[in-house]
């Protein structure tokens, strides 16, 4: 045998051994977990949609069936339960509510869904296909933050066919996405979720909190709180806390729910009460003065990922040319601000809280 070929084969075997050795024994031979695979999936979710819409205020679970592509290319299916979730989209805005999909962990042990008791599904809201543009942009907001820090919720893009199990009607297929569970996120980072009512800002990691605030400024989101919230038992508003334990520092705030941001620019979105801006497209920095020293490093992170962030929108096949252009202009404005020392001081560091 050719000596060069022998060496290449040996190296390939060593590489395969190293890869296999790095995979937990109970993971070998099983498909990649859901959020480890970034590819978009075509799935079919069959459930009693008419009944759910009629009783949307009830926090009830309904039997459903989730069909998805298996590793061999053949369709596989799971019996699941679904329940409506949320407040604004569920009760005031959407004809079809956001959902939570509940899994039987015994049935998912050899599937990509393993380890999940339930997952949030961002659905299509309105029958108009143009409405999906808002949720494509919300999905991409999550992907922006994934580029900046691992302290972020991962998301799985889906083209979901909704089939009503209770009546004969035409199926609806729309873009949607699932959001990583907070327990899984914390476990991925060697931490755990914290169920506390509030946290002093000086207990939050300064760099991660600066990234958090700068990200919210980039997407033009004011609908958040990182130290307290309306739920006195579980901090915070549109963010979750993780850490080693309740007594340890630092703690980390993880943001979610970006449909009220200027980047998404949903027709129902409005600024939070008490914040003086004209509309959600007007940025206002709401970061903490305690984290100002970490801002230069955070800005460098966003500058380093600038091209990749812009590419998220340039390359997404679901965005219309109009929405792609709007997103590009909105993001470009952020970069003009953070890279102009005078504007950065006037619009960011001088606007910090506390």
C-alpha cells in the first residue's frame, strides 16, 4: 500500500476514535439532539386546532401527533400533547396561539427530542403568509445573540404543517421555531436555572450583562427586565436567570421573546408603558451604569460578528426583499452609533441606568 495512503487512513481512524471518545456512551448511535442540528426541518403537527382556538384562555393540554424527518430520511412520529401559552399573542393578537409541546420522555429517548419535557413553539399567529415575516425576524434575533454569546437560547427553525385532527379542513404550512428549554440551556453551561424573585445588578456578570443590554439595543427591544419582574417568585421580565446556585455570584440573565422589538416591527408592538419613545423602531439604551466598563469589550464582540449578523438576514430564504432591506438598515444604524465615539457616549453610556 502507498505509504501516504496508509498514513491518511491511520489519521482518519485516530480522528474517528477521538470523536467517538468525546461522545458520552449513552449518546453513541443516536441522532443529534434537536438544537445541535441547525438545519430547518419540515414537520407536521396534527391536533384539535379548532377546539384549542375556541378555548384559548384555558391552560389545557390536548393530544397531538408530531411527524418529523428521521436520520434515514423516512418520516417518524411521536405522540405529544400541546397547550396554548403566552399572553399578548395568545389572547389579543393571534388567530392561532403560540404553543407548548409536551413530550413523554420515555418515548423520546432514542430521538432528537430526548431530554425535553416540553418546548415552546412559536407559531404562525395569522393565516396571512406575510405575518410569518415577523417571526422569521424574531427567530433571527435569537440567532444574532447565539453569535455573540453561548449564554443564549438556541432555536430550531421549522416549516410546520398544521393539520386539524377534529375536522376536515385545508392544512396550513408556515414558518415557526422551537426554543431551547431553560434547564437544558443552564445544563449546557454547567449551571442551573434560578427561581428567585429579583437580583441586585452587582450580582450579574458585567460582561454578559453588557452584551445583553447592547443586544437589546441592537434589536430595538425595550420589553425586558434583567433584575426583577412582575412575578415576585421568578425573576425577570422576558429573561431568565441562571447560575451555580441562588447564593453564588455571578448570575446570568438570558433574554427571550423579541416580538416587541424594532427589528421585528410587528404591527401590534408598542413601547412599554412609562418609556418615552415614539414607537418600537426608536432605540433607547436601558443597560446599567455598573457595566459601562465592560461595554468596549461587548462592542468589540458585536463588531467582530458584524458580517455574520448581516449574513443571517441576507441569506435567509424566507425573508422578502423588503424585510431584508429593512433589517439591513436597522442593523446598520446600530453599527453607526456604536462606532461613533460621540454618538456612543450620547446615546449609550450617558443613558445608562443606576
